[in-house]
C-alpha cells in the first residue's frame, strides 16, 4: 500500500489533501450505524463481517478504523478500497470527487486524465435521472414499460437498476446546457453525437454503474424493429467509459460476492436484472463475450471464483472457452454453468423452473477442462471415422497442455469411454497425452483443506490474536505511548528494548516511536509497511475502546509506566523459561545458562519487588 510509489500518477500533496479533507466517520456511517463514544471516537457493528455486538472502532481525528472482532483496519483510502473494490488511484479519485478536492497528477504519468472528472460523473448521473423520469412519466415510453412487463421486471427492480427511457429529440442536451454543461462535456460523457444532438433516441436505457456507485455510461436497447442500429448500443469510449475495461454490475454486488465467495457472470443486461430480481445478487455481465484482461482484473476484485453462465449455443460455447481461458490464465478459479439448450438465465428463471432450478445449475458448475472436453465431444459425428480421428487428435492436444490431476484424469477417462478405446488404444492415448504418475491430491469434495485452514486460523488466534494477554499488553503499551508522544511527552526512555516485544511489527513500531516520535507512525509515513499500517489503525482505536484516551496526561503517564514494566516482566518470564530449559544437570550442567538465569531473576526483582519470593521459588 505504497503512497508515491504505487499511486504513481497522483501527487503526494493531493493524496495528503484527500486524507485531510475526507471524513471517515461520514463514509463508514453509510454502511453501519455509528455511536459516538467520546470526542472523535465512534463504535458500531463491523461492515466487513456479521456481528451482534459492536466491535468496529473509528477514530475520526486520526482518520483510522479497526475492528476488534475480525481484525481489519486502516484509513479512509483502505476503507474505500475494501468496500468498493477499487485500486489505490481509483480510491483517491473517488474520495477527491466526494469531498471536493482538486487532485493533480505527476508529470509524465501517461494515461490518467489531468483534469478532474467530477463534472462528468455529475452529468452522467443527471442524465440517468432524466431517463428514469422519462420512463416513469413520458407517454412515449409506454412501449418501454410494456417491454419491462413482458420481461417480468418489477418497478422496484427498475428503480434499483435506475432503468430509464431516452425520448426522441435533443431534450437532454438542451437541459444539460441550461445547467451550464458544455458540448465538450456532453460529448466526453457520451451523451451527444458530433452534431451536439442527443446520442440515444427512443431506447430503453440501462445505466452502467461502477463499484463506487457512479454512472459511467449507458447500454441502450431498441424497442422497435424499425429502429436503426443494433439491438443494443453502448456509450462510446471516453473518460468515463471503456467497454473493454467495464463490467456491468448488479447493485450491491461487492458485498454479495464477498459473502458468497464467488461472482456469477451472465451475458447481457437483462440476464443480470433477472438474476438479481430472483435473489442472485452477486451477478454481473461483461461488455461482450471476448473477455479482456482488464475485465478479468475487475472480476478478481469481486471474488476469487467466477461462475460463467453464458449462452449455450455454439457461438456462446466458443466465447465461453475463450473467456474462461483468459480468466484462468490470471489465476481465477473458473467454473462453467451448463444452461439448457436454447435458454438463457432469464428463460430458466421465469419459464424453466425458477430460482431453485437456477440454483441447481449453479451448484453443478463444471471446470474449464470439463467444459472444453464437452464442447470437443459434441463437435462432431461419432459415427464418422474422420470426425472421430479429428476429435482424437484435438483431445491429445487439449490434455497435453492441461496440468495433471483428478480433473484431467476424469476427462481423459471420459474421452476413452466416448471413443470406446480398447486396452491398447487407451494405453497409447495415455502415452500421447503425457499422463504423469499418480499425484497425492486431496479429493475435490474433501473437507480436509477447509479443516487445515480452520486449524491454522485457530493457531494464529491462540498465539497472536486479540485474546493473547502478551500481545494485548504490548499493544496497549504502544497505544498509550503513541498518545503521549502525540501530546509532546517523551516516551523513548520508558519503552522496553526491541527484544522485549514478541512480534516484529511491535518492535518496528517501538523503534519508529523512539527515533521519530509520533510523526514517524502517521498513516502517511507507514503506508508502505502494510503490517505496521494495520497495527497503527488498531492502536489509534485501542485507547478509545479501553477508555485510556479519556485520562489526563499524568494518569496516562502512570499507565504507560505500569504497562512498560508489565511488558518487560513478561519478556523476562519468557527468557527465564528458555534458559531454565538449557540448565541441564550433572555433567550436562550449563554454567552460562545458570548465569543468564541469575541475571534475569535479578532484573525481575528490580522491576517487581513484591514478586521476589515467587521468583526465588
């Protein structure tokens, strides 16, 4: 999470201005109800995981948040990145537009526009509102309303997707100019043609909205056969919209995809709308069937697994193979949903069994190799010897390039059965596809990977989680030290040595405080160190949660000294245990270990005289 290094195109001054202007509590308040707990501190239920007891803390003065339940934390930029699935630059631009900050781009930054796009976003949003109003009230939109009724689209769904209608004429352009927008801005937003007249006429309007809930373009469907142009036309490429980089998203997809762990990709706008209306909220569509690398990146930001439910006709199958290959090449876990012949998702939902049938089809999604094998086996007449020979050669090519494993072996066996190999033919086929020796793999339906993951999480919680007394004391000490340093109190001499801290990130925080003071632990200074950045977010909220921040400075100083002594003692306890294990007996007695242990006990008595008897025992 670097600033200058990874942002690249936005100046550091602009990033700092955005961080200063943005209101974290305002932003978080849009996702969860916050309760002020004193000063600039707030608590609420975590917007990143389900919980009943509020454990999500926001320090608006520092612009940091931390959840004591799931452990997420960061600043306003990281919050936007997580909630809207934006990259760093997009998050800064989103915040700049929301909080009216003019941002500047570094010289030679290339493709990023040099002027703010806020007015273009406002213009596109105003256009969507205009089209919505026309759909609801214009007499000329009657056939658009009838079309939506025919496609089973309810009024609530139409409102959720902001569906609209573009009347004939140039009313939109005229109204926009009355509000001060120029022809150049209307052109850049894709709303007018070169003549300056409205670009869309007499069509059902589908706003295309990005992850930050901004209108970036439109898809427009023809409603009469005599209309010119294709069935759908999209906004032209401009500063806001690029078809090759855009994915059409259902409302609320980011949260739905995160909850489900996957995203469903369908082929068209109306398929997305039908799926969403039937309860499948983690659904989207790519702009065309030739999936691009930029679109794959968009899908990866939503979920690690993608289910492709594209049209099952031959053209759709070929497109699905290309799309899946492109997605799999970028480490997406891809599955193909095999729809019934001649049916798209809307057909299945409203005529072919409804939501339950669609759920069954989604659950039965197959791997890319399974799908490619199915396409290959269905591509020719098995009674024709030449077709069988072609399928045989293409199967060898297909399997030779696929990694060995259970899925590949299953599909190899499938081809053997369909082509009816005898024993010698099967052996030759195995040799030609380069079948490797059996691999030790966990069965796909095994629970073992999940159990291993759960055990690992349990181990980490036990050793480094919020319930570890050792770590809790260390973090409380660092939090109080940071608060004192913020107030101008010296803390360097009172902090334990680096070796006293059990985690390297705690040691790094201690070193930064000693060498650079509170400024060294400001979010802008530590952003490159993701682990330290997350810790700072926790420290900023920890003192508020535990009410330490409400004490006067003298009381806070006493708390600091007490915690520092406790952290040193727990370090000495660990060290004593380690050296005791090395003492040995008889000929194996280690005199160096004995000397070390005696020194440790002396230090323990100095720090905690009341524990002298316990230590000596």
